[in-house]
C-alpha cells in the first residue's frame, strides 16, 4: 500500500514541510534511503545524512531546522522515533494473522484455549493450561501443566514455559526463551552438592517482551517476578527469586543473580552483572559491562565500570587509566631517589 506525506502526517498529528502528495510504500535507513521510502532522524549525529538521503519522506522532531537544503519531504512531529514506532506498529498490525489449531499440535483435554488463537505445528499444551483470547503459540513451543497465558500474547517457536508459570497479556516471548527452569540452587555437603528443589514459579506481568534464548529461573519458593512493561534483550539470565521493576529494559547478556531486586525504569547495557540479594533503586542506568555488589547505588544515577561507580568519576578515571604504567614507573623512580637521599642524610 502507498501513503502520501499528508496522510501520514494526519495519522501522526504532524506537519508537512515539502510536497504533501509524495508517496511511500516502504521504510529505509536514512543513510541508505531510496525513493518511495520513509525514514527518520532522531539522533543529531546522523543529521548530515538528511542532506543526501534519497528517501522521499523523513520524520523529524518539531525543533529540527535544516542548515542546508533538503530534497526529501519532512514530516515534523513531537518525537520522530516514537512516530516511527507507531508507523511500524501499524504495518505490523496490517499483516495477515494466523488463527486456528494445527492438527499436529498436542493439546490436553483439560486445557482451555480462548477464541481466535493460533496453535502451530507440534506445539505442546499441557494439562490445565489456560490461554487467553487472540494469543499465538508457534510451532514446537512447550507450555507446561498449569501455565496461564493472557490475551494477545505471542509465544514464538521453541519457547519453553515450565509448569505453573504465569504470562500476562500482550507479552512477546521470542524463540528459544525458557521461562521457569530450575534456579541454580545447591547445598554443599562434604565434597558434593545437593540440589535444592525449586518449588516456586515465574510471573511475567502484562506487556513484557523476552528476547531469544533468554532464561528466567523459577523461584525456590514464591515467584520470580518480571513486572509490567519490562523488555529483556536476547541471552539475558534472570536467576531465581529476582524481581524486575516496571518498564525496566536490559540489553543482551545481562546477568541478575538470585534474590536481587531491580527498581522501575532502569536501563542496563550489555553484559551488566548484578550480585545477588541486593536492591537497585528506580531509574538507575548501568553502562555496558558494569558490575555491582550494590554498594552506594543511588536512584536516578548512571554508573560505569566494574565495580561500578558514577559516570562522571568513571570518565575522569578513564583519562588516567592509560597513564598508570607511566605513573607507576615515576613513583618507583621517586621512591628510589628518596631512599638514596635518606642514605646520604644518614651518612653525614
């Protein structure tokens, strides 16, 4: 389907600067824009691309003022990135929807499947499972006994949801993710380790998205809880009895140790590590590969390094790091000179 700039602007409550009748039928990156496509500019460091892009329409923020002529038609909106997300979501919603149960799916007679659901080839739905309306269980997914899944949730191929776990509405579980495997609990006894049974479950509240091959362990007792709106990237590890606060986001390979509690609206870069049994306050940001034992972490602050410390201090320190070998040699030389002076003073 094709849409004019004016149609798109009306949908986004934006204003057109340029040809309102120019049409697009696809999206492109601003640096690789093609005629007939729409792109966006949200990060100022990419501004130079807007003057050479071949894209027909560019979404920009209301405060954007070009410093050179722009060939493309501009649509000015309050938030270009959010506007792009709205358009992409509209296109996604327009795609044909899968409905129906494949004959090869294995569904327990005690399971309850809502209306307009899709159950794909060789998916397994265990006893006493409840699946809400308009949810989709893709091929080879495993939904264990007693699992509850809300409305409009998507479970992609090869996802495993262990028994007793709860998944809310409008959640997305990407391929290979594992919800509710045993937590890493073992009691040392002499030279061996005895397994501690993990009798709790995992609760994913509404609007949670879990990346591919991410694992969330079930609790020893009670629940491991992922609160509403949390977004986890691929290959994230959430240990048993952890609680992640609302609308927190974590990039790939983050690891959260057992019984840690993470606040609301936090942002974790890739490979961040959080020690067990600590609490991270709300609105804390950790840069990539930061690690913490929880000491001195304050609400609303940004941290880098391992052990993590405030970003301003880290930046100052990073200037010194390359100079440490030279400083070490200088200090060594000064120590030798001091010792020589002491000897000379003593011999007088």
